[in-house]
C-alpha cells in the first residue's frame, strides 16, 4: 500500500482492517465513504445540468436533457434485472464510469455528442440509483446486525417486546463473506 506496509493490502487497508476495528465501525466507514463519493458524483451531474443551458446552444441543451430524463426513466424499468445479474457494486462502478461520459459530452458540444451523452447518462443514472438503493439497504441491514452483536442487550429494552417489530421476511438477504464484515462485495 501507500504507507509502505504490505504491498498486497489496499491503501484503505489500515482504515478497514478487521483486526483493528469492529465490523460495525468498518461498515459505518463504508457507508460514509460511499455517501461522499455518491454525493460528489451527483453534484457533478447536477452542476452539468445547471450549466448546460448557459454554456451550449439552448436547444442542444434541452434535447440533451430530454434524452437524459427519457433514458433514465426507461432504464429504471430494466435496472432491477441488471442489478440482479451483475450485483449492486459492479452496476454502480459501471454506471459511475458511464456518467462521466455524459459530462464529457459537453467538451465538444455538438448535437450528436450531446444526444449520445444524454442517452448514456440517463442509462447510467437509472442503473446507478437502483443499485445504490440496493447497496445502501444491504449496508444498513449489515450495520444494524453488526452493531447489535457488538453490544449486550439493555435489560430495559430486552424485557419488553418492540411495539413495531420488523418481520425477518421483510429484510433483504445479505450473505456473510469469508473475508470479513464487508458482505457487500457483489
């Protein structure tokens, strides 16, 4: 890694080391890191949409935005099958890369590049939003399970049943990973 340690350990290995931190802490860090990365990406897309009408011909920007929103809407119908096939994490990585192609289409803003960029960006957005919902749900369920295991039950809470229990069937399935607490490797 970058710190001069084990070259096979990723740079974030020290932060995510399961021998140094609890599973719930590692999962919390995963959630925070993902939230920052996702927020920066979405900020870039929002800025691109906001600046498009000021920087390129008005009708070109409108057509690109229409293509973006139309392909986004249609793609959300197919996104669950894609996320099921490739997994949430792989779908997010591919979608984040494809989103950069949408932003890059404004480097040479001709109508064809903006339409293709809008199409690619819309597909990427439709896939990304569905995949991040699956990923964050799995992360939240895994964090709740790890945080519950990490501390003993409180006598005042454990002696009275929850007024609103969540049936186990309502929770998404998360499979354990042999490499530690990161069960979201899909």
